[in-house]
C-alpha cells in the first residue's frame, strides 16, 4: 500500500515540477566587433548568450532552436559599464544629507530609483554603491523586484564621531539622533564594541564589503582633510570582521597618514587619495592596493568649487585643496602602473552627467581602452573580492566578454575605443543586454 502511495505521489508531483521548470533562452548576436575588456584588441565575432550567461564567443556561431538572433550591424560590443563609487541614497536637493530636514525615507527611495535609471541610460549596468543604506534596494534588485543596475552595496559607511559620515547638526547632544543616522544612510561607530555591532548589522543586511571613513572629507561639516578618523586598532577591527565575512574593506581618504594606517590595517582599496605622495603610491602598487579614481569631480568640479550650490566656505576650501593635488597624484598613479577602477562619486546634480567621469580621463593621459577597462574588467575584479560569501552575483565573472561571464553587454554604434567621447553621444547605445535580457534594441 505504501509503495502504491509513493507511485501515486510521484505521478502527481513530476508533471508539476516539469511545469515549473523554465525553458532555456538563447540570444545570438552576430556581425559585431567584440572587445573582451582584457586588453586593447577588438575582434570580429559572434556572441551566444544562454539564459543569463555568455555561452560562447566565436565566428559563425549557430543559433539554437528558438534563439533570438540580433544583427549587430557592425557595431562595437563591450561589457556593460560599472560605476565603482556611487551614492544613490544621497541625491536630494541638499545633496550629501539627502534633504534630511525636508523629506522622508520614501522620497529618498524614489530619488534612488530615479538615479538608478539615469545611470542605466548612460550605460552603467552595474554599480558599487559606497556609503548610504542601499541594502534594501540592492536586495530588491537581486531578487528581481525592481529593475536597474546590479548593486554591490557597502551599506552605511563606518565613521567616527565628527567624521565624514557624521550627519548630525552641530547642536546635536550626546544620545540624540538625526534622520540620516536613523535611516542608516550614515553610521557613527566609535571603539571596538560599536564597530563590531555596526559591521555585523551591515553584513546581516547584505553588505558586499565595508567602507571606512579613514580621513576627512569635502562634502561634510566637521572633518578637515588633515584628520585621521580611526585608530589603528579600530581599523583593524573593521578589517577583521570583513575577513570573517570573506570580503574586503575600502577607505575614504586623501592623505598619506590615513591611507598608510589603513593599508597597515589590511584594507584593499583607496577611494580618492588625491593628496597622497609618490611614496605612498609606490607602496600601493607594490602591495596590489586598488585606487578608485574620481577624475571629473577632482579636476573639473573642484576647480570651480565655489559654484557648487550646496558648498559652504569651508567645503570650498577643502575642495580647492583636493583639486590642487589631483593631477599630480594621477600622473604618479599612471607612472607606477597602479591598479585603477573608475568611481564617479557623481551624485546629486551630477548624476545625469555621470559618464563624464570616464570621458575626462582622456585629459589625464589614459588611452581609450584603459579608460574603458577601468569601468569593466578592472571593476569586475574588485567586485569579485566580495565573494564567495558576500558577492550578490556569484554565477560568473562580470565586466568581461568571455564564456561563463554574466551577459551584460552593450553595442555602441560609434566605438568608445576609437574615441572615448563617443560615450556621451545620445543614442549611441544601440543594444543593451543585462542578465541575458534585451532591455534596449534600436538597431533596426
């Protein structure tokens, strides 16, 4: 009797399982010039996508039964772009503090979704959101609840009291709180116990890595650029929790003392760094530390800092200081072949022109293919440092055109490899595929 029951159950369940199984989908892209992002070369090839991954790259590929075939019309196919330093939660009319005195969390979420779509329109199919509580939006994105760029989120950064992430008003008393901290857009943690609690909260909610405010910043009130925010022990505590979670820490810092203390503690990446010395850059190169480069903000926007509508006189002073060191630092970074990713820091009024963080690099001495590599292959290597435990996208590499990689690809009518300014041409993106899904096709 029991055997008959089991057979009956299998007869009922098996058809249901078969119904739930989705059929494989295929997209074959032909007649394109493929740049795999690993070097300079561009080759004529076809690209076959199976479900959400690239299955094959080669010539004269055959379309499987039921495949969607797309003629690329001789365009240039590259990986989707990756912005490695965004702040989608910090985009209100008061910028850095997200309009904290005038708007609620729902509005901040609406701004974030708006800006995600602005970045997608410019070709950014993935972002590393670095400081700001985008953890819920990142979760919704990975679960397919909302559309937009893939998100690797740090969650709220680590800041000491009076540091770059202290968003409270000047007259805030001990024990009082404020909206940016209540929303966990910014976090203040002092001492080992608070830091451990903050780190574990971040990772509990899906953080892919940690961001440490190691030194003073421009867009904040209490922290001159000259200060170091955390002690050696505090930084080591953050890094140790990252190591336990099989991921890494990056830092916000401009000057040698903060940067070297953080490297001593074990961080793997430096955001900004525009006031560091050639000696520190040599150390970063020798130890394989990544530099996240904000070319537009440092060399263009901060050259006219007084025109930034929400900057105070002190913020103008700090921005001018950064600008004065930026070009020299970048020259040293190129000289010593530092590993570089492109991180725009283009939030608030800059989001609609975020692509300029790439095109400006031409004026800083980089070749077109190097600039593109900063926002594709190099970026993908840093994103992979969140794995295996904390990487939200683990099925394959990203930022590269190769078998087994995520199928995030773009076809450009005018190649950015010929002229990086082609990234800014409206309508130049003729095809956008993300996760194997065709989001845009205006090739016909």
